[in-house]
C-alpha cells in the first residue's frame, strides 16, 4: 500500500536533449510550457504539456561560475533549443535552488550557486517575449507531485532529501509561499538545539541531521573510529573521502554500522515528518531527493519514527509517507506546470 505505481508517462532522463515519442492525441490542443530546474550541479529543461507529458528535454551541467550573467546566457540557449522542438510554447517556468521572491521572480540567494539578487524573470521575459514565472525548486517539485502523481493531493508536503533538505507545501492545491515567497523551509526547523551545526549557521536543523550532508559527517566519524570497517574500506578502494554515497553503498551491502547510520538519519527525518504532520492535516507526505532512492532503507525507519512522534494518532491518523513519483524530473515538470497555471494570453497571472 505504501508504494506508488510508476507515473502515467515518463520521459527518459539524463544525457543531452532527446525527444519523447508517443505524445497523446488531445481533443483540445494542449498548451505547452518550458520548465527549467536550476540545481547546484545541473540545469534540467523540458517542454511539458498541461497533463505533465514531457515532449522534449535537455540537461546541461551548472557552469562552474554560476553568476547571474552566465546562468542567464545558459537558460536562453536552452530555451532556444527547446522552443525549436516545440514552437507553440506559451510560457516559461523556472524552479531554482535558493530563496526566490514571488511573484517578482527575483532569486535573492542560493546556498550552492553564485547568483545573488538575480532578476531572472525580467531577463527571460525581455529576451524571449514569453511570460515567465520563477519559484523555489522544491515548491515546483511539490506542485508536480501533488497534481500530476498517480493520486491527486490537495494537501501535501514534499520533503526532498539530498545534499540538503528542501520542501514544498501544497495546501488546497496551491503552493504555500507566504507573503513574499519565503515560506516553507522545513529543512531548517530545529529538531535538536544541541545538535550539529547546520550550513545555515544554526544548530540542530533537520538538514543538519537528516540530509546527505549529515550522512557524510556521521560516515566520516564512523570511518575514523573503525578504519577496517566497510565504510572506510570502500572509500579507500575508490581513493575518495567518505561521502553519504559511500555510506549508502555500505548500507546496501548490509554493513551493520552503515545501516545504523541510515536508521539514525531516517529517525530524524521521521521526527521532522511528525512535526510537519502535527501542524498540517495532510493527504500524504512525499519524500523526494537522491537519498530516497534507497527505498525502504530510509522509508521504513522514517515511518516508524513519524508514527512514534505523531500527535494523537488514535484519532488523527498519520498520512502515508511515500516515495516521489517523478523523482528528479519533478522540478522541470512542476516549473512548466506552474507557468501554465499562472499565465494567460501571454501575461503572468500571479
Ligand atoms: Zn539550518
């Protein structure tokens, strides 16, 4: 009952641009938008129809120098290529890592990119003549998961567990942003005031305890304490420092110490999930990001902890905690979906 079946239609991911066949016939001509998902390591782009069908897609590495001028030039090249595959696109949506002002579409700051106070919406609109919307990457991913997954969720939280922890809160079928677009940073709710220092400067944020970065930290401590253990050996064999990925591999091979680190991480994630489900009554909590690729290794202990710390579970059942439907495609699909929702006849309707 926990698993969600594969999405209705998925495009292949990765590599350079490719067109996807089998586009359905629509009685009414579907509108299409370009969705762009800007991450710390790659920029994913796609032409997406209203029902989430990916018509064409393209992925580029995030340039070493990710300042706004370099990034704008890259996005414009990607838009041009995608538009050449589907000329009828009506708008552009962008999901970007960082703090994004809504609806002005200014990215104020991002932890893993060099751009600051980047007026990306205005630059895209003036260069392409298309209306554009810009939002936080986890927000748009949450929108895709809520509206285009196998089940329609009006009340849902997406928590992405990767290098950091991102979140998108969908309430009443709409992204929750707050007055300026700065809402919903669940990765930085404090779950342990005496916990490790977070990248944001505080102590004991959920991100400091339940992200891939946390797994890297605890994995290095474990390797230092036990140089003959599998975590240390795997890193040595590869000639790399211990990372969350190495710990994940060790856990998948059944190494008890690595499994224990995973369970600790998942328990903290469950504490965060319990807190979120105490604030909101939700149809589902969806877990995305790279770490969820481990499946039940993460999800089983996370569900157990979420149930342990749930408020009044006898009358207030915990919503299902599910892996994401769209995985790493959620950002670009959600960005395009957001553009189609918020544009009409060449104008942004925020
Ligand atoms: Zn933090």
